[in-house]
C-alpha cells in the first residue's frame, strides 16, 4: 500500500506542496498523541470568539504554529485560535487551520479532528475556497486518519503502528442516501422552514448521525458515501457559528471532490470570498440531492 508521501508524488504534487502537506501530516501525528495523553482540562483562557479553551486546544495550535514556522515554503498562517493571520516567512504558501475541531467532545472521549486549507497566497483576505490547492482533515478517534484532496478526488490514510500513514481508500465518493446530521436545532424554534426540513428527514426515516463535531460528522458522510450536514443561521446569529476560512471552505473542497455539494442555502460555499478571518457562514453540505433539498426548503 502507498504511503502518504508516495501518494503525493504519484499525483504530481510540486516539491513545495509536497513539503507543506508532509509537515501537516507530521503535525497531525503529534496532535494525535497529544489528544491521547495531554491534559484535557480548561486552559483558563478564551479564544478570540470568547469560547473557553482547553489545554489541548492551546497545545494543538502551538504544535501547528511551530511546524509551519519551520517550513520554508509557508509564508502565512491563520488559525481559528489566533486574532489575525501571522507572517512566518517568505514562502508562497498560506495554511489556514482549525487546530482542534470539536473541543466540547474531548472530555467525553468522542472523536475530534483538525481541518486544513492550503492556498498560494500572502493573505487570506480576498481568497475564495476555489483557490485552494489542497484541503485535509485529520480525525483523532479509535484510529488516526487523514482525508485528503489535492484536487484529484478524495482519499483516506490511516496511521499504522509505526506512525506511518498508509493509503486505505483511494476513491471516496458521496452519492445519495438517507442519513442526516442536523446542527443548530435550536434554530427550529424561530425558523419554520428549518423545522419543516428536519421534520421531512424524520418522517422519511433518515438515520440520525450527529456528534456535535464537524470533523467526525463530515468524515462519516464521506466514508459512508451519503448524507447531509446542516448548520443554518437564525435570529441574532444569521450566519450561524461555523467559519468560512477555517472550516467550511476546506470541508467544501473535500465534499465537491468526492462528488457532493456545499452551499450556504443560496451560494456555493467555494464561491464565497473571505472578507475577514472570523467570517461565518451557514452551511449545508453532503449529497447533491440533499443539498438541493436544503436550498428548496430554506429559500425563504
């Protein structure tokens, strides 16, 4: 079976992109070990969004910062845990990331993960998801896996006992099927259209698969090959809570490369321009027909 590096070389990745992705692979290995053994308690600090940080959140961000600063091809990074993008060198590549998605799942021992988007840019302000050269999620669960696209489909790697990532699935595809992960259900109290959509899924006997973490939920849709993840806005939070740059754009690149779709209800996520780093967006992502259904139900 191919290793992570062998796969990249086989796909014709440039030396620069190869180096950046290999560094992210190594960082994922280190974060995986940290998730297993590190302090799971609160760090006593808040991130820039006012959310309580766990010690493992802070450690994951430090791991990625350190490794990105050590890669000469990386010039700028942006983290969901940082107030602004950070210049780290003269490299042409920009790496944005959510170092540990699903922090609320850590203390109850559910799967968590990291999200990465790679661009050739000096600043993330003004970029669109369509400009990504690669995106990847790392999943830290019973096994540690990487789901990757370099614009040539979606593949899965699993970390073996020696710490090497080995190709396990080389053609991940998302078709149609009755599975749903409905985020932000509180929106049903004020949005009849979302209540009606969730009611449709229930009445049609869809299988509920929702963990409360975007990485494990999208990972499941990709690997099961079907389903829909939804996170609408409502009331005082019309754009929901998920960030375009750090979460939604990288996930959308993966989903589209697997044959699925992603929208904010009106606009394709990959067409949305990043106007500021903390920009949020509603998202409906998964099987094409399900994404279309979301747009139809929520068109009002």
